C-alpha cells in the first residue's frame, strides 16, 4: 500500500508533457457541449420556435459543462493540496491540467450524460 501511494504521489507531482492534458480537457468539454445540445434539440417539444429550442438546448449544455468544470477544479485543487502536503512543488495550472483531472472530468461527463 505504501508503494502505491508513493508511486501515485510521484506521478501527481510530475510536470505534464506539453499541452496534451489541456487539449484533452478542452475536447471533453466541447464534446459534452455538442452532445448535450443535440440531445436537448431532439427532445424539443413541437410548436416552439427554432430559436427558442436552440437557446434552451445551449443553456442546458452550459449547465452540464459547468458541472464538469467544477469537478475538474475540485480534483485539481485536491491534486495541488496533496502534492503540497507531501512536499512537492507544483503550480495550480499544472495541478488542474494533468491526466488525473482529465480522467475525473471524463467520468463526470459520463455521469452527466447518463442523467
């Protein structure tokens, strides 16, 4: 167990390579936005205007994106705090844009989509 924690803390404290986690997180949010908009447009009631339906669909998609962004920020803050408490040096942007946060955001997207 101690070995697993040391490997995990070492992985959390490392710098991420390039912009891959940042682009993956942006892709996850854009995918959620597109899927939620399409889902809300398909569930639109007949008789409403197209502009109203589109506006409502985009508003619902923003709500899902805000939930995923909040999950990413909370997980990023936990990574930052754990790294700081273990004596590591990491900046907050490095803590937010890493693969652990991308994985948590992907799980949050699945939970929002299955709602």
